[in-house]
C-alpha cells in the first residue's frame, strides 16, 4: 500500500483501517513519502511502514527506494492512494508485471490541480477505486475498470463519546460543522445561516465550527459579531472530533460546488454515528449517504436560506429530528462497516489479480 503522506485526514483514516484490518492472508507493507499520525498508528499494529521523506513536493528521489522495495519484495499487487505514488510505482510495476489498484478518487468532482496526472494514473492502473458512484461519474471511469468501495466508520471511536456537557445544555440549539477551512468547504454559508437564525431567534442558537486551515482568519473576521455574542465558536478539535460532535444537536456540511464535491464524506459519517440529523449540500456523494427525509436533509449548495429553514424544522419538530438521527446512526453502523470496507477491498484485489 503506497501513499504520498499519512497526516490527519479522512482518506488517511480509511487507508489505516484497511492496512490494519485486512486478513492475515494478505501480507502487507506501507510505503509513504511523508509520515504523520496515521503512519504511527499503522506501525503500532505490526504492519511495516517505510517513510521516504521528500525535500519538496515534486521531489522524485523517493521513487528510487520504492523501486528497490518492489524489486526485493515482489508483491502480487500495489494499492496506491494518490497519483504521485501511483506514477512512482509504475516503472517497476510494469517491469515486474505487478498490477496497480488506484484509489485516488476520494471526491465527487474533478479538481483541476493534478487532473492530468490523475487521469494518467487511472490509465496505467488495472482497476480504479472510488468511494462514491459520483466520483466514478465525475472522472468518466468506464464500468469495466471502475469500482466503488464505500468508506467505513470505526465503531471503536464511539468509546470516546461521553455524556453531553452541562455547559452546552443552556437551552440553545447546537449546530456543528466540521472540516478543513479551505475553499472547498462553504463555512460562509453556515455563518450566513447562523446570522439569519440569530436575527429571528436571538440567543437560541450556537454554531460550532470545528477545524483549521488557511481561511480561518478570514472566516473569523466574517463571523466576528456572531463570535462576540457567542452565536458562533471556532474550535480546533485536534485528531478526534467525536467528543465535540456528539455535543451538538444537528450536523451540517456545506460544500462549494464551484470548487469541489464531496465523495463519501467522513464528516457526515461521524455526524450520523453520533445520532445527529444531517443537513448537507446536494452534489457529489452526499446523496449516497444522506437520504433526503430519511436520515437528514439535502439542500442546494450555497443556499443559506434553505439551510436555515431545515435547521428550524429540525428544532421545531424534535420527534422528526430523533427519527432522522436514529435512522442515520443505524445506517452507518449497519451498512458502512469495517467488514464491508475490507471485503470490498478484497474483491477488488482478487479481480485485479485475476
């Protein structure tokens, strides 16, 4: 299994789940051009992890130790999770006739940056795996080559969820949005909805915006007046968001459709695992997770008015909110399991080897 790096992130969490839970019949090694918390977590399970650090982003020198590893070990298959590691493995894999499974499609849209390299990686791979049907459609992967293996949620993480804090239980409705504060995520839409709701029902709402990123200073300025009145709080959750997510009543995820679409969102899965009803933007793989009216609501991207209306509906109809939250929790714990992630991955492996 090869990957560019293993920092804290959704794709890295799924990579680690597969590395840790594949049956013993699959001897596995991990190679990466950058370490991180998930590299350390994988290593503690006994899976060998090789970190060949780059000096800069396009440093090609780590491809040489990868080539030596492949020549010495002669694996039956290479499972790659980004275009850079796929292309680094190609020369040796072609020479040794080792099939490559490319798992670079983790979103429901084609991002311009690196698109040409990703398409090349898809062409040279035996099979291409996405975590949503939307991802395969966006990249126009033919059915003979494209496969979907949905993300999984690790139920062991729920042990980190404690009782709701008394601080939160002050009569306000708590809404949470989690994600890296970059252009892809529409935190501005959440702030606009918070502003409207605070005008209509002053003192009734608390929005927790969890995450960090380059846009955080701008967003903090944008919500400055709301922060002063404690309507909006910016919180850095660290590596584990569930203790904070579980304190909320509703989980939201709005994406900027002009820049990106979600694949199988780890954030939405975390909301659902905690029993929160979800309101998310339409597009990408979100409708594959959130069934509108069944375990949450899907609203048009960028529509702060519709987002606010759905939030009001959920707090005004607590029975419906509980029904949606319970349905979401059942869906995640029954359908998006580690067992399904592993069995789906194994099916792809056997097909690539055949």
